[in-house]
């Protein structure tokens, strides 16, 4: 089927009572592994291409492979540029046909981030693509506006940039207080995204999903699955073609587990 807009994927995920899973991909095997998991779980998914993968395979090669695979999938799929740090990269992804992009200006001051993200949103919306912006750590402080309330800054940022999704990262020490999520969900209409949820484990992502976080990114877990696939190969001295199959299967196992954890109807856990 054709690629599906992120907005529609979010609606479909909500109908299934789950957050939308966004999975990092690095090569053909990880693309196929994630899509196999989504088909097994009968759930929509986003294939996410980040800077590490671009350095490895190039945006054009990996983007074309992801788009082609998404169009052949039996579940709804979008292809996303993750953590784009320049407008040139955003344009490159849009020209290639990715239907979702993220401008990550969280390393800029709040005012600079707002200006560049607003321009990225304009570029994406011209070709009917979704755009995601990021403010930084969900508990703050936000660079360049350290004395301001995070929820107030989030409202201002979402309104002035017109992003389709607004992302926050989990601090390295973890998320100790869930009140900020309740506040953001109450005050913002823009769908919320969490990066760095691997720190919280399967239980933590389930809680975030049950609290109404709309999209959760998985990055470290897919990399670890690739590594475990390679370890299996070394143990079993597999032939080259079997190597690729082993890696793909390892990614599918991990992606199935993560996608399943996002179904909040199955979880009633009040605290991390």
C-alpha cells in the first residue's frame, strides 16, 4: 500500500489503544525486520532514518529502500527523517519522498530553535509531509529559556512553529516525576513524542503509552538487536546469506516486544 501520513498513523494507533512506534533502521535487514514485526502485531509503524544510519548507508540509498519496503507492507507505514539538524537535510529528505521529518534544534537557544523549526514546518507542509520539533529534556531546563516553565514554552513553541508533533527527551537520570506529562497532555493539543525511552525499559514505555504519549521512538533496542544477530552468527558460523536472515529475525523479535509494550489497554501501571 502507499505510504500513510503520520497524522493518520496516530489516529489508527489511538483506535488500537496504543502509542505509535517509531523504529530506527540502518540497513535492509532492519527495515524488513521492523516491518515483519509490525505485520505480526497488526499495528502501524514508522521507519526512522537517523544520522548514524545516514553516515553508514547514505540517506538516498536507505531512504529509497525504506520507501519501497513501506509501499509493499500490509500495514500502514510512514518513513521519517530523525534528528535533522539543518534545513538542507530536511529538504534532502523531502525531495527524496520521505513523508515525515524532524528538525532537532534542541541544541540551539529556544528562540533560534523556534525560528528554524517554523521554517522546517513550512517546507514540510508544502509537500504534505509531517514535521516534528524538539524542545529538549521533558523536565527542563530549556536552553536559552532556563527560567521559563516547560509547559508554557511548549505551548508557545507548538503554536508558533505549527509542528505536527512535539518531542521531548528523557533525561539521562530517568523520569522521576510523571506530573509534567499530565500537564503537557492537558495544555497541548499537539501530539507528544518521547525520545530516549529505552532508559525506562518495557514497563516504562508501557506507562508512557497509557498516559497518552502519542509516539515513542526506539533506537538503542534496534541497534542491540543487530548486534545480537551478529553474535549468533559468530557462535554458529553461519553462511553469508544466513547471516542476513539471522539479523533480520533478531530485529523482528525485539521490535515485536517493543510494539506490544505500547498497547496501553493491556497495562494499568501508575508509576515508573
